[in-house]
């Protein structure tokens, strides 16, 4: 291989365009500011990849859009408004994308490093890149998710606990949040409140947010429903439901609301209202079975057609108004009195006193008195009647409680035990004529 040494000479009469020179020697093209290589045959020589610096050129870099060469040879790169590509990425102004269409754009950390985004975050779709962002993380940490389209096959936001990521389609539109838990594990939703209560609030606004209108009577405000897989699918209709419903048109001073519970009978798919809780009408039940004790401070109202309640044990401090009251063979009626059609039926067990009130008592049963019976009449009311039935295993004497012997069909104010027998019933029927003791009479009969 030959080695060519640099040497200098000057040819004032040469024309660069036609100059050939000696093969292997370099010469300077002053017109273009470049060094060329002579091959001994080519007029003007050949370019080599090295340029002499000038106000428009530094080496192989020429001044142009984004590249500026100063008079002192300083090179300045300015890509503002110009595309810059490297690899499969291209940067245009403040937008970073891929050169190849439909290619994934991946921000990946090296090892365990984090990918951290600083500033307000907004996500747009490629379909509407300039519209409102569908996901926003504000400077205060508030997250906004915009899902304008409704889809019965998926919720607006899904949280999936399974490794497969599969969900069961909701089948109903308007599903804003769908949670799917892990297989064979309960799916739980916790709402922890620290220092105050945890609230689950449903709000209904008629009209729209631009022109809202008031809730109307009959509108459901909240519906809590349940459903399950039936062997074919998970139906969109519920099998159990709690409904909060408006009872009147809402105003700033009137917002009447009731709560109802709905259930489905065995062998049916039809939801039926089972109970309603209402301030005006109280609790309305289609049927009730109480296994433990029932304490009622008000009244129980029913009729002879429907079964209002089946009670294992009941303590009632108010009134029971019903068509029929059925007590089975193992039950006892231990309330002070049972009111029906304005009069009362009650029982007295043991003891000797039978305290009767006209206008309140109607039929009173006293059984197995512990001694001779003493009847005390109270609250005389004109036209009122009371029937007292005394059942005794051991015969007892009875003081009728009337004012005089003439007031009794026996012609006496009492009957001695010797005139009675064991295992006998005595019926005393009292009639108050004018609301006074003097004109209250008793008819005595024995069974």
C-alpha cells in the first residue's frame, strides 16, 4: 500500500471545475470551502466526507432548518416546530409518537425504577384527541373518568380480581362500576369512616344537570337489588330488592318517602312486595313469622282474611285489632286484655279477685281461683254487659259484687262453695242499666 504525504503548492491559473491534478493528492476548492481528492482523471476531483467550517458549513453539517452556524463557527441546534426522529420514535413540537403507524409506544423503566409522570395527567382517545379527556388526574389528586357511551356488556369502570380478567356482562346499561372478585373468595366492598359515620347515599335528579327538576310521587330514588346465575345466565332482573320511593312531589318542605322490601316466592321469578315501612301507615307486611319475642308499643291491625303475623311469643303494650286470633294448643294468651269491636276478652289465672270494667271488658275467664272469688265492678257504663266465666277444679264460693240481693237472679249477693261442685263452671252475666251500681244486675248459671 502506498503512503501519500501532504505537500503544498499553488496554481493560480487552475479552474476547479476542470482541474485534474495528480492521483492521490488532496486539493482545496476555495469556491465551495471543501477539500477534494484527485484521482488523476476526473475534472474537479471527488468529494471526501470532510468539510471545512464556514458561515454555512461545519464539517459535514450544513446550515439549514434547525441547524445554525455562527460566524465564529458555533453550531446551534434548534428543533422548535421541526420533527425529530430516532429509532421508531418521532417528536413533533411537544408530541412524541411512533414513526411506524399502529405501533405500540412503551415507557419502560430500567429494572426496578419507577415511571413517574409529573403534572396534571389527561388521557384522550385517538378518535377524539382534542375532545374532553376521558381520564384526568388533577393537581389536587382528584380523578375524573368520562365514559359518555353506555354499554350493556361492560361497566364504565371495572375492577377485576381474577387472574383471567374475565367478567360477567351486566346486561343492563348505566353500570358505572363493576367489581369482580377472585375465584372462591368473597367479593367485599369496605367503606371505612374515621371519626364519623360511613354513608352509602343514592341521589336522584330528574331532568338533567343543566335543567334539573324535582322528584315526583312514585319515583324510585334508590334500588338495592340481588340476582344470581340460574344455570343459563345471570338475568338482568333482580330476585330481591330494597326500594326507597318518593310518596309525594318533592319540594323544599315536603319529601315524603317510604322503604319497601321485595322478594321472590319459591318456584317463581316474579318479585313481590313483602313489606313497606311508612311513617303514616307504619309497617305493612304481607305475612310475618316471629321465631323469638315480639314487643309492640303501638297497635297491630289486621282482618279476618289475611294472616297478619305468626308469633312465637309476643309482648304487646298497645292494642291488637284483628278479625281472628288463633292460639294453638301449646300457647297461652297472657295479655291483660284483647280488644275487639270496642269490648274485651281476657283471662284471670289463680288468685281470688275478678276486677271487671264496664265498657272495656266483654268476656273474662277466671280459672282455678285459689280461694273464694270476690268480684269487683268498676267503670259503670249504661247498657254495658260483661260475662264472667269461672272454671274451678276445686269448688269455691263467689261474691257477685252487686249492690243488693235483688240485683241477682239467685236472690242473694253471693253463693257458698257448698252449693257448688268440684270441676264446675259458673257463668255470671252482668248488665248495667243506667250506669249506676244500684241498677246493675247479674244472671247466674252453672254448668
